[in-house]
């Protein structure tokens, strides 16, 4: 097999991805002889979340556009169970041939901290391909709660340790992590965590006042805030949300606070680098499309279209370093 330089790989992958229409398979010299022209069969994008959810929808949009760009279909395969463990294991143990990829979130970064045993290594068994985008969360308080802003909420919690409950979509999910980070940075506030099996089952208890607050991903939270059913007290990003310019960032009350859920494509470790680079190029081009950016902006995702496997890997390392101690300090374990 001939050895490609990084520049050669990117040039070949980019030229193929830009071809319109694509008249030849996306292929790197050497890969063709060793494994056949890639891709010469459908590609599987494993999503370890339920179909129709906030992670599945962007994944399906990506798969659809990749299928138009590449000479083969990209099929979404939802594999749920044990949080994200079941779907993630599918990819970890898949052939390293460029036909199985993982579409995952911040949940990947806390697997080692939450599970005493895993059937894979979250770091060593995966090769980051591309970061697709980030989604902030909105801190929503019940209308029954006697607060009007984050300062009021922090004071209420500080004056009443252990009296109030907050909800999440489950242990170790983005909603749980973002809330725990808020409580810690706001002064180690004591608020009881109530995990639900998803965000939707938790919302009725926020609306009726059983829960004092929820931090939900912005695209799910927006309708409740816009209808006035909850008090939207803050956005978790470093800047205000264009759709809600009057809502302050949480950092305006808790300096330094910032949290996102994010979406990333990964491959099994050992997947040939020319394939990883070609897939990276294709994902970046999809995320740069105006129609994709517009659709995902409606879902409050800030798309990324300039990441490399190296920068995606650094993002993953940095996020793991951020969230691992939060999980361990809070004693979060899989439910």
C-alpha cells in the first residue's frame, strides 16, 4: 500500500466531494487496492439515541446530505440502551473499514466516570472525525417558583438547601451535567436531582411545579419559553441566543459558566486515515451548506464546518477533562 501524505489525502477527498455530480467513487490510492474503492457499499451512521429525538434529527439530516455527496447511501442506525453504551459498543467493535461511524454527543465524555466497567475504551477505541456543531441549554424554572432571574434562583437555593428538586433526562446526560455544573459554580448549591427517562417525561413535572428547574437543550426548551409556560432564566452559551436576545447568559450571573451539548462523528480506532480524512472533508462540506446551517439553526445548533480529526480529538479531550471531575464530584453513576 502506498503511503499518502495528509495534504494528498485532503486534496483527493476534497476534489471528490466537490464534484457535481459525483461520477467516480471517493477513493484514495492504496485504499483501492487494499479494500476496494471507498465507499462501495452503504455506510452506517450509528446513533446511540432514540429515533426522532434531538440528536437523531441532525444525524438524519447529515446522513441524507452525505448520501447525495458520496456514491453510496448513508443509513442511520439507532441503537439505544444503557445510556449510549449499546450503540457506542456497536461502533467500537465494528470492522475498521470505513463503513461504520458513530454520531454521538457530550455523553461520550463521561462514560469512564459513570461506569465501573465498559465493553470498550471511550478514548482508545475511537478516532474522532469531525465536530458537527454545539447546542446550548436553557435554564427553565417553574412558574410556581418565586423567582424572576438567576440571582433570585441562586438565593432561593442557598437559603433552602435540599428543599427543591430539579429534573433531567437521565444520569450523565447533557441536562444533568449542565445543571450540576451550574449548582457547583453558583456556590455548591444543594438541590435534589430527579432523573427521568428522557426530557419529555420531565416537562409535565416542571409545568406543575413538582420540579423547580430543568436545564434542557435550547431547541426543546424554546417552545415552552416562548409560550410563557416556564420562566427562561438563562442560556448556557458564552453569548446570548439570537432567537432570545433578551435572555441573559448564565455566565452573567455565574462568571465563567459555559456548557453545551455537541454532536461529533467518530470512527472505530484503526480506520485507515485516508478514509477518516475523506469523511471529515465530506462532513465539513455538509455542515457548510446554507440549507443545512439554516435548518440546524432552527434547532439552535451552531454548526462547525472547519474541524479536522486533530481538532475534533482535542475538543473531545478538553470536554472529557471538563466533565469527568463534575461527574465524580457529584457522584453520578449510570441509572
